[in-house]
C-alpha cells in the first residue's frame, strides 16, 4: 500500500528558506509524477508543481516560480520542495501527492509551514 510522508515543515521568518521532503513507502506501477500542493488557512488546496517520475521533468506554478524548486531522488523514492524567499502568504499546510495518468491518487498527511512577517 502506498504511503506518503512529508517532513521538513516548521516556522521561519519572511525571507528565509525551508526544504520539504516527501517519502513514498512504495510507488504505484502507473505513477506519472510526484508533486506538491498547499492549503492556506481558510482557502482551498492549490497546486504548486510536479516532477515527472521517469523523465524528471519539473514544472512549478507561476505563483511560486523563481522561489520554489522541485526535485526527486528515484533511489530513495522521495520528492523535494526547496522554498526560498518565503513570504507570509506562503503559510499553509503543504501536501505531497502521486499522480497516475489522469488524476492525483495518493496524498500525504501534510506538514505545516508558518512564515512570520
């Protein structure tokens, strides 16, 4: 059974950096990508970016491009989210997920990131 676990969240001051890691217990055979989402307080979950698992092609949403970077380690079955120049509005619960060909099928429990101004 696929289990995802995020780590690396915490509190940081604006302008600082955090690195999140998502580790998968195993990977589904039809995996297409691993990615990151976040849910700010009182708002809906929003897509941040993904990296295709086999090709390693990253994509980062325009809302965080230039500040957030996604990478993966195939041997460790992990995906990483490097977050730089953090802003107060980056405060959210961050989730990782695994997508198949058409949908995001697996989710982690989330990790809290709090940015103080």
